[in-house]
C-alpha cells in the first residue's frame, strides 16, 4: 500500500481528504502544517505528499523546499493542492521540484483522487 | 508621495485585501463541496432520493458562491494589473462545443432548447488564452439561459472577415435601452429586480470585456427591446495582437 502524507491546516479538508484517500487504497498520514509533515516524513517512508500552500508555522512552499533538500527520497511524489491558481504560483512550485499542482476548489474529492492518480502515474 | 501614487497605493491595498479574503473564503467553500460530494457518493451511508435532491441544491448554491469569489479574485487581479494570460493555439469551435456540453443539462432543466451552430468546417486556429476565453463564452451562455424564461438559446460560431465571431442569442427578456449603455460596467445589474429575477452581482460581463480586449477583440450586445431576446457577440481577431 502506498503511503500518502497530507499537509493541510483546515481540519475539515483534512478529514475529507483522509477519508477519500484511505477509501481509495492509500495509507494516509495527516499533518496540520509543514513542520509536522517533515517530522512524519522523517519516520515513515512516504511515497506521495499532498500539501496545501498557505499553512501556519511552515507553508507548502517551504515544505517542498525541505523535502527536495537532499535528506529525503527524491522519488517521492509531491503535489501541491492550492487555492492559489495563478500561473506564477504554479511555476514557482514546479521549479522547486513539485510533481504536480492542483487547484483544489475545481475538484470534488472523487475527482481529486483521479487527478492525483493521473499525476503519480505519469 | 503625490496624490496619484497615494491613490495607487490605496488601490493596491484594497485589491490585496480582496485577494486574501477570497482565498480565505475558498477554503470553507471547498470543504462544503467536499462533504456534500461525499454524502452524495454515499460515503456516509445510503441517502434517500429526496435528500439527494436537497444535497444537490446545496452543492449548486455552493458552486455559485465559488464563482462569485472567483469573480472577485479576477477583479482584484485586473485592477492591480496582475491578471496573466497564457496564449496558445486554440480552436474556438472546440471551446464553444465544451461550453454547450456543459450547459446541456441545465438548459433542459429550464425547459429551453440549446442549439450549437458550428460552421461544419475547421476555422483558423487562434492564439488565445483558451481558459479565459472559455470563461467569457461560458458567461455569455449562462446569462442567456438565466434571462430566458422560455424558448431557446443558440450559440453560433463563424468567420467574419478577419475575425472569428461567437454569438449567443436568446429569446429572453431582452435588454432595455436604458440598460444597454451600462451592461459592461462593474456591478451593473439591471435595477428592476422584478424583471431580472436572477442571481449574480454583475461582474461577469465587466471581467469578460477586460479579457476580450486584452486579446485585441471586442464584445457587445444587441437587443430589439423588452422580451424580444438579445444577442451577445464576441469577436476575436484571427491575427492576434498578443
């Protein structure tokens, strides 16, 4: 089973994603910010990270920068789920080494699972 | 700092506020969309048809809020010069087809015919921001359906001289002479709420005009008057001025 780490500060969205991705065959870990996410990534061999952009303590951009800093498995897939959908935000995140970028308001949870699967299969 | 700079700074502050507020608004809206979708999918157990119907209404209302927030975000981007365009070769007839497909169910629910007249041949490709132009055409058809109590809506695409023209015509309530000059202004909604029994805050056409003009094109409306229907026409140059 693939291990997925979800970094999302909104409790409700965290619940939704956890439920949907657990039901879709992933082993899901959740974190309320980038800092907590990094701690989990140190302990678990995470395959996929889904991260929000704006979070307290450590935001999504900082999390990606850390995850791509050399200490972690470079084959880890990292997808940003954001409400910032401007091209500049996307470009910035992709340059940092993200695998994908999804504007979360555009998708229902079921569609989100499909999108994520598409990105990790590519 | 002179007066103009001062005003510019105030304008930027206002737009930053709108932008942040919009992002904050989107988070709970995304959660509502998520939970309602999960309920509808039966993730929390089976639901009765009547309950599903109500949930669908909550979902639709939420989607309306999402697009209002999007409009506000667009306005803040426009007014601070931060709206970006990604120009790429696009076939406008495909975009029109996608828009018509997206509305087929809602037109039927309103008891309206929705027709698409495509030219039956390939039109020249355009260098446009396909997503943004799709938003504009989507809005044209959405308005046509909203303001047409009975009859139908037709979307037509054709080449007219050096332009590609898209026309959304309807058999709806029409546009009054007094309304016509203000249609594309910000927050312009007809004041006669009895006549215009529809939702929206009057940003769609304002944003649409900005997008179309950024492509070197134009958008305008024509109507013979009250209850005589209207036509919203969009023209984009084949040789883009990008």
